[in-house]
């Protein structure tokens, strides 16, 4: 007996060792294979040793094609029969899109042999759009080490018109369900595969992978992803993430395949073979409950009829409930106050507040419109944001954020294909206002709230004035320089990673173009790219710049919404959020959170008694100083009135001399016309024509001189009206097309008549030069008031001239002389063939309060 017992134990050890060397299955309990039910559309046990592989579902379609080196009859998990191995290929280069990897497909021949084959009666969703795709797998190579584009599980692909979905493992370590362009929906699901714990990704063990969609189109988190290591005692599948489909699939079909993608597109064929074994492939017409899989004992499963209330449409009775998920103070997380507490108490000073809030899970948050307001800061309710995006911040010298502008990305960008690597970058331009005091612009490419997933990439960043695209303010916008460029771990010059998981921020490529990107499948963390560009302080204050970039994204928004406030001062505020679902459900009373920022030291009880004694002493000196200022202002006004009267006397004298000369010429011409009327009518007519021109010039001169004399015109808005009329008169019947850049409304700022006269005459002379020298062209006449300075710009794109100082043609000296007479300056820039620009700058005295 001892000999027999020893012999049996020795044989078992030999078998165990031999099995390990041959890649035998992992020891474990035997499971019964999937049994079809009324919701099982397709079920392939893959037990056959060669095609066809029978379908046990209610809509059976056999898998007839075992191609490119795929092998049937491999060992599977105990009790599940046999499996198919796809660790092979039939040519091409590993890791590139031309790899012809192993594949199991409906079509019995080569995938390249009949690119038009599509099983028109192939169903992959239930009548309400819901579905579950699940299978078991065993990896022979880790995804990061597999020489493939991706690790395909189940796909419905084609060349054109039949690209429906991909269910696969990404090389970066994600389980992904990707709707493709012809499926009629967008969004999807992506989740990070576990790297620790009982379900950690590994080579050798068998895993169960599944994706479910509950048929509630547009509801956040209607897609769920599962990843479970097979073992004894499992009570449910292990959920690793969620996603969202915007619509049900439209029912179109393509080439269905297992373990790869079925495409014949040149240079992108079967490049996603699964490096291992697959078995028990099933498609159901419902979103199965996490317990409704074969590895859960029969008594613990919740089949669809019993799980309807758990996996079907969410409970829509009663109001929706909004909750605060997280709070950040100046970039650091703080505890969310409990309901009934006083709220958020903050120290005195300026603060940045970031709120994350949303509908509580399981309430049917489909198409919820959420509005928020921080009472005391916002004048109106704001729309909340979700998804990833680009955040642009204007920063002052002390590092404070003066303004923050978000450019969100949610859904799928135009040109998106399957991944960042094969998607097109599309251009985007946005205006960016630069507030006073800005010394730098900071860009933050953020993956958004932790439950947001997907991919986002941007390239070719530019920042420039709207009238000068070549004036580039952002450096290294094409990411040509940096450390380890070309690697996912690369860092372009000027950029840095941050966030709770900086690895989400990666260096990526979109069809060969280097870009900074976010690849986020982790629903508990977020990542960011950050960079800063310095600006010349004061040069761009109050101006609007153009921010442009190229982008590509497929972003799956979570249930959380975001709101941010910068530089919140001392005071009492209330943050409120309300929502409305597309079915008319309100969010009850909404979300209410009191926020208090303590008052500065001047609001403390002891401050005023201490200061009272000083105030008494200052009152007398303040009153005396105020009286002196009033007296000085009266003297200034008297002096100004004196100057105005002197200017008007001069203008009246000029008017008399100018009109007298013109009337004399008119009389002489009339006498000549009368003399020649009988003896030389043709000559008389020429004199009469000259009289007509002289009379018109006399009227124009009268108008101009009267305009100068009239004190009612001593304001900036009247100067603008005069320039508008002047441009119309001069260019109206000429070959010059004139565009006005004069604001419709200007402040009625007082301007001395002398200043107004010189500005008007200088502008008239500049326009006259365009008519004389520029030739047929386009011109622009612009006027603006910047702080206390009037700026008149007259430019054309005509013939131009040299401004090398050797010649003072085109009236440059006269223009500069007029500008100097009123304390201003004149700038003339021109070049042959490139037009001329004349800028007249004149300071105005500051407006003093009465």
C-alpha cells in the first residue's frame, strides 16, 4: 500500500510539473459553462477542435473563420472545455498596423478575401438597446509587453460603413469599450486594470472581462466595465469602471470577430490579436447584474427577471438629490462640511475655491442641466462644466490668479477614430482677455473630475494678438524640444505633470504628430499638464489675445460637475446648485453651502477705538487740503477758459482770411466767365466749372471752420463723428475702400479746440496722402481712447514708400509738427508695396472730480 501510495503521489507530481512546463491551466474549482437563457443572443463555448464554432444563443451565427495562425482545442478553465489561442500571426510587423494577427471571425475565408461581407441579421443588443458582452481570457504576455497595437477581445469592424465597436485591452493597461463612427453613438467606457489586490493583472491566471450597457441612453454611467480573476467563492463580478453611451447603437453591422479586429484597410488590418487564450464568448440583450455570470453559484445569481429593478432604468420617483463631492481651497483638498453645519469657514484674504458636485448615484441623472451660483460673487446663475479641458489663467507678479477661463472637451472631437494614435487633430481658436496686472499666462490641460475618463491631446499651441498672428507669445507650442521626446514619459520644455496621478499626463502622438495628452481610465484620480508663458507687464493689459491649438479627444464625462472661483474676498456667501432632468424632475431644494471668509483686521472690534484718536487729528488737515485742491481746480478751469478764448480768436481770424481768399477767387472767376460768355462760350464754361469747384471747396472750408469754432464740439465723441464724415467725403467717390474702426459710443471726454483742430487737420492730411499716393487700395481709419491718450490710426495697403529719413515727402514733417504742437507724437511706418500706417498719439489731461 505504501508503494502504491508513493507511486500515485510521484505520478501526480510529475503530471503537475509537466503541466506547468506545458502551460497547463491554473488550478482551481471546476465551473459549469454558460447556459443560454432567453436573453442570450449569442454564446460560443469554443469547444470544437476546428471551425465552425457553434452558437448556442437565440440568434445563432457560427464562427467559421479561424485564421492567421489561431489554434483551437487549447486547455481552458476546468469544466469549461477547450479554448482558442490567438498567440500567432500570418505576417506583418509586430506592433505596427500592418500585422496580420490571429483572428476568429464569422466569415470562413480570409478577412482580406471578402471585405464586403457583413452578417445582416447579426444582433448584438436587445430590443431596448441594452447589451452585455463577456468572455474569459488568459494572457500569455502582459499588455505592456505585447507586440501588438491593442489586445482585441470582441469587435465589430469594417472598412467603411460598418465600424461599430471595439471591446479590447489597451497596451497602457486599460479595459476599453469604444463605439466607432458608424454605430450611431458616442462615448464608451475605459477603466484601469487592477495592478494589485485579488484581481491584479497577471500572466497565467484566467480572468473574466465584461461590458454592460443598460439601454438608458444619455444617462451618466450607463456603461459598466468588469474585470474578475476566476477563483472559488466569487459572489459577483468585480466592477472597475463606468462610462456613458450617448445613444443606443443604431443596429448597423460589420465584421464580427473574436480576439482581433476584422479590417482589410491597407496598413491597418488585423493588428490587435490577443496574446493568449479566449473562451466562453457571450453577447446578451440585457445589462446583466454583476452576479449573473457562470462563476457565481446558481443560488446567488440574479437573472434579468429578478434583477430588473437593480439593472433597469433607475428610480425616477421623487426629486433628484444634489451632493457635494469635494472641495478645494487654494488648490488643496478640504473636508466637505456635513449637512446642518455652519458651512465653510475661511481665514481672511483672497482665496480660490473649487467645487465638485453632482447627482447622487442611482437616480437617473440623464441629461441633467445643472446651474450654480455663488451669491455675493455671481450676478446670475452659471452653467456647470464636465469632462476634460484646457484652463487658461492670467497670473500677476505675486502668483495670484486674476482670471480663469475654461475650454471644455466632452464627447468625441471631429476626426476622432479609435485612439489618439490614429485620430486627426482639429484646429480650435478662442479669445483670451488679459486683465490689468497680468505678467504671465498659465495653461492647465486637466483630466477634470476623478470620475471623468477618456483621452485628450493638444498640439501647435499659439498665443498672439488678433492683428498680428506672426507675433508669437507662446514658446515651444509644437513640443519640438524637451526631455525624452517621443516617449510617453517625455516632458516638453516648459511643461510639468501634476495631479493625484501624474501618470495620466503623457506625451503622445496623433498620426505622427507629437502632443501633450491625457489618457485616463482611472475613476478615482486625475492628472494635469501645466505650462506658463511670460508676458511683458503692462503691454497687453486690457487687450484680447487669440489662443489657438490643435486637439483630438474622446472624453466620457462622469456624474460630477465643477465650478471654480478665483480671488474670493472677505464676506459672507452662499454656494447654490440646482438641476433639472429631461423628464422634468427637479433637484428638490438643490445644494446649499454657506461660505464665510473672515473680515480683515479693520473689521475687528478693537480697530475703530484705536483709530478714532488718529481720525480726529486728520480731519482738520484733510479739510485744509480739500480746500486747497478746490482752489487749484478753479484756477485751472479759469486758465483753460482763457486758452479756449484765445484759440477761438485765432480760429476766427483764420476763418476770415481763408474765406476772404476763396471769395476773391470766386469773384475773379465769375468776372472772367461773364467776359467770355459771348465771345468764347467754351472758355466761359470752363470758368463756370472752376467756380463750381471753388464754391464746393468754400462750403467744405466753411463746415470745417465752423466745426472748429463751435464749443459744443469740444468732446471726443464729436471728434469721432467729424472723422467719420471726413472719411466718407474724401473716399466716397474714390477707388479707395475705407473701413472705419471708430467705436459707436465714446465717453464725452472734453478736448481743447486747439487739440481737436490739429487732430482733425492731421487726419485729413493723412487721408489726402492716401488719395494722392497710395493708388487703389483698402484703407482703415480708427480712433480709440486708451486711459488718458487719444490714438488715431490711418493705414492703407497701397503702394507705400521708403521711410529711411532721406526724404520728408508725403507730409511727414507737417504731421509731426502738428502732433508736437499739442504735446503728442506721430509715428509713420511704410515700405514699398506694403502700405503705410500713420499713428497720431495725443495725451489728454486727466479728468478731475468736481
